[in-house]
C-alpha cells in the first residue's frame, strides 16, 4: 500500500470534474485526498453526493455542499476507491463498510472513476475478504449460505453500518465469475449489498496518476 500513490490518484481524479457538476463522492483514505483537492474547486461545482457519514463530515468541514441524491437525479461522475480491482475494472469494495451507499451512487452515475494504489490490482478478485452488508437478524442464515458456497464468513463484530446493519467478510473465495456470484448473492433475503462491483464495474481506473 502506498499513501503517495493514493494521494496522486485522488488528485488526478480532479481532471474528470466538470464546471457545474454534482460529484458523487466515495469513502476511504484515497477518497480523502480527492475531497481535499475538490475543495479547491468548490466555487465551480454545485456540490457533492456523499456515500458515508465520514465523507459527509469531511466535505462539510471544507465547505463543499452535500446534496441529497433524491433531489439531484443522475450524476455525471462518481469518484471512489476500492479494495481490489481486476483487469476488467471489476471491484471488491466495502473495506470501510460504506458499500451500500457507494453502490447506490455508482449505479446512479454515468462515469465511475476508481482511484487506487497499485497494491489493489489483482488478476482474480477474492484475496481481499468480500464484504457483505446484512440485516442483523439474517447474519447466521447468510453465514450458512456462504459456507454452502465454499466461503468462510467472518462477522465484522462491533461494526454497524451507516444504515444500521452488520457486515460479514467472506474469506477464501477465488472469484472466477464475479457477475454470477453477485447475481446469486443478490437473491438471498437478508443481504442488503454485496461488495462486488461486477454488474457495474468502474469506467476508469487511476492507479496513482496513471489511467489504466
Ligand atoms: O470501499 C471502500 C469503503 O467502503 C473503500 O473505497 C475501500 O475500502 C478502499 O479504501 P482506501 O482508499 O482507504 O484504501
């Protein structure tokens, strides 16, 4: 992991921000560099839609208006980090437990610019444990479904998401068909969000300041 590459990536994403835009903003240490850089443009944008209480606090602290996605309609740009990224720009996200709002904003955006350091690039997704946000009463049910599928579910004990839910991290999956796994898990009652971004991958990936 390289903090310098994260900073370069966060700052490089600024070139995708157009005058007058409402910018979708993800969560995490890489995005924090993007928010810092976005503050310099705050008089040229309408504001941001935030994916977490953490990013909302950061945006507001720097004087960037935080807008409600219900009022903005579709966004032209979403900028967020990732925990893993494969060669098809499919991602694992949710290390910061913000996956649900992140996935909503990604879906509502025309362009998803993903900002990472080179340690996040992998040939196959799954070395990073796959985060799944679950309704608390379904934790054991979902755990058993994961075991049936060959995964090792670990409850992220003590973590409550911004939506009041819990997170299970799935270890031991080598994800050869991310779209199929995402679709399969999306069918299970009690799962709120799977941290696989395969149906809706990133459009652009910046590794440091280099677009791949
Ligand atoms: O998905 C996320 C939060 O839910 C983050 O984008 C992901 O965890 C990467 O974080 P960082 O930029 O701190 O490495």
